[in-house]
C-alpha cells in the first residue's frame, strides 16, 4: 500500500507546480478589483467549492456507516 501511495505521489508531484499558477493570477485579479471585488471573488471560490466538498463528505459518511455496520 505504501508503495502504491509513493508511486502515485511521485507521478502527481510535477503537476502541482503547473496547477498552482492560478493562485498568483487570482491574487493579481483581486488586487486590481479592490476590496468589494476581492470579497466577491472569495465568495465565488467558496460557492464553487461547496458542491465537491459536500459530495465527498456524503460519500465519506456513507463509507464510514457501511464499514461500521460490517464490523458489528
């Protein structure tokens, strides 16, 4: 299991730098928009993140309940 994790981690590590470019773009955009625009941008990011976080949370809860029922 550890070998699989290390292999996946080493394969995905180079992608992290290319994905992190968006952070600097968002920072520059927020600085140009001012205080009200930056708040709107932050709220939009949170709004877009709610669906995946909710979906993963529900899947985690169902998985936890299923595994808990198997043990008892």
